[in-house]
């Protein structure tokens, strides 16, 4: 099996394992990123596993209420400004 043919459930395991073993979580915030279920799941995973988190806003982005609730008080860099 090649990397390109890894089933989705194995891919999510690989991502979760990488996040779990990481010391720090950086998320790049863009309008597309906040619409991505995968990005939102990764943010939730990092927060629930007490990973230090830094949000880097690459574009002005309106945060959906649920995501704003999760990361609204976390350190952020407004790179687009």
C-alpha cells in the first residue's frame, strides 16, 4: 500500500499520533481553514490534550462562534496586518 492509498481512518490515526507526540501546536487561520472539518478537529484535539497552541492569522477571518469559543483567548499573531 502506498502513502497515496492510505484509507482515511489510518490517516486520522497518523495525524492524531503526530499531534499527541507534539510539544506545541501552531494553526494557520484563514477563511478556508475555519471551514475545514479536519482543521477544526485538529484544534479541538490539541486543546483537549493540553497542547500549547498558537494561532497565526494569515488573512482576516471571521471566526465561527464554536471555534471562537475554543481559541478566542489563545495567543495569536495577526500576520495579515
